[in-house]
């Protein structure tokens, strides 16, 4: 049971582990929505054979709430059939950061809405899109606090110089996700 400081209704958090091409993704959420996706730290890039491994839930299947089912279906499509992500329902989010009105929330929603699969945007460009062109550093902080990576695609935010910049799952994972999207986009073109 999770009780928030504001005395909001408690939610029963459930956990599932999704075995993905980039390792085990730990996903948590409740009946209301998704709380968090925890990324594994990658020390080596998956090879071609590993990256085509199936994407499946390996722990917690019996506990799946609707948002968790939607999340795992969306992630499965993201890794295996990216063209399908556009037609799948996006799970509801239930992380406090995404419910509080803040610049961080605005940046994350802007990123989710405006930066599509296979695209990249600089921290400064994202600051512009979110309505504050001088807030590139704040955008960096927002990316660091993103509770739902991959779905809220903070890996698509790169430095103006073209360098990938840092990433919660490590730079190798960021590079893998960007090249995965680029390859898939080229296949669809």
C-alpha cells in the first residue's frame, strides 16, 4: 500500500518484469496507471541475435492491472513491431511527478506528444517546444527525473552538438534505442 503525503487514495502497486532486447525492464503501476519503468544498466550492446529475442513478461503476469497490460503490450510492439505502437492505447500514468503541474511535467508531456518514433530533438529545441527557450538545463533535469522512460521517450533528447548526452539506462542503451528506431523507420519507409 502506498499512501501519499497529500492523503490521496492509496494505491496497491503491482510489479511486472519484461524481458526485452535491452534487458529486464521493471514496471510498476496500480489499477489507475503506470508508476515507473526501471531500466537495467547496459554495459554491452546486445548483438543482433540477442536484440531479436522475444519481448515477454517473465515475472508478475498474475498481477497485471489494465495499465500494466497496456504498458507491456506497447513495449512489446515498440521492440518487435514499432509500426503498431501508434495504434495501441497508451497506458494511463499515475506517477506524482506527472500529476503535479510543473515545468518538468510540461516538458515530459511535450516530448511524448511532439517527438515521434525515429526523431531526435535537442534539449534546447525541447525547451522551445515546452514554452521556455532558455530552459535547456531544466529540460535535462526533467529527462533525469522521467519515471516512464521509453514510453516517454527521453532517449530522443540529444545535445545540440549531435552527441547523445547522458541517459538513465546508460549511454549504450540510449544509442541502442536511437539506432533501433532509425533502423525500424528506414524499414517502414
